[in-house]
């Protein structure tokens, strides 16, 4: 794939540039040739402001891709649909399930602020799918044991039954570029290693040039962080940008190991491949 790929961070937890805003959330703008997409939409508190400051036009977007159905990745969608109701949305069919996290004895709503009926153009992606030339969603991540990722904190309601969330809706984006495969991670609830293994399988083990996004390591113990760093050592990547839920501890250790290949990203950062 010889097309030029451009990525901009539209929403993230940190910002280091004038006139842009940060929040606990994530959103990327993707440009491949003449096509433009958003991957995730943040909470919706800063999305429209940052899109305007970054000169990204809603009318130019060919679609929205969602990593999963949590508020900090999906709630920006509501304002986008209000402005452009016919926007295509590509995501797993489970994104609409009510989602919660448990804190003490309380359940806190972590789900989306829209329902299936709010969408004119929903395109379910449950298995790996090419959305556009060189732009893919992984589909459901294959795990050896899905129960291993099901934490007591995260709940989902299905058929009126509240149960542990298996995160079947969790997926990532990968893009074919001149430099190699560019991976964009939402939260990696299914695990960074399983996600990258699936992408390597889907791409016939092509070079992974960049890994950008959330790795859900903010509360991880040292053993888990070490395991992921050791896996990343085996990949001949050029760029690693740990964002959002990766957490300072894991990001700092990645920087210590991989040196200049790790970049502390924030809203407004642009990457060309």
C-alpha cells in the first residue's frame, strides 16, 4: 500500500499546544489519500472545539470507527450525528449494551449516550473488516481465555441480566502504509498482546511501524507491564505513543526501554507515514 497516511490526535488526556483542550478520552483523525475517518470520539466535551482548531471538517468525514462502547470513546458521537445524521458508524454490535463499573457497592454508568435507534448508518463489524483501502478494524479479538480479562469492576447488562463484561466489542484499527502497519488502540481491554498478535496474523506478520493509543495499564502490576514490554521488544516498531489509559508508570518504563522510539503524545500531535 503506497498511499500516504496521516494521523492526528484529536482527543487525549494531555495537551501541550495552544488553543486545544484535553479530557479523559481518546479520538484520532485518520487520512488515507483523499479519505478521512475518526477513530473514537472521546467524551464529547472537547471534540467539536478541537476539530475546529485542527481544521478538520465534519463534511469531509467518510465515517466513524469505534473501539468499544465506553463513554470516554463513544460519547462524542452524539454531537457529530446532530450535525451530520447520515454519518456511517463502524463498530461491534455489542457497543449499545448498557455498561457499568462498580465502585464500592455502587454501579457507575460507563456506556454510550446514544442507542441503536439514534443511528441512520450503523455498519456492524464483529469480524475483521477492511473499511476502506488499507484501513481495517480487527473485529473481536481472539483470546485463549476470555474469562481471564473479565474483571469484577466492569459490568454489562444483556437480556436484563447484569454480568461481567467480556469486552467482545473491544477492537483496534490497523492501517497499511508505506512504512508498515500503523496500529491505533482504543483501550485494549482484550489485552495489548492479544490485539497485536491478531493484527500480525491478519497482515501475514508484516512490519508494525507504529503503535499509538491506550493500553489499559494504569492499574497493572509490574509483572503485567514487564510481560508487555518483553513482547514489544520482539517487534521491530519505529514509533510507540502510549496514551489515555496506559498510565504514567507503564509509559515511563516503555520510554526507559525503547528510548527515542517512544513519544509522549497529546492533543494536536500529527504523525505521517
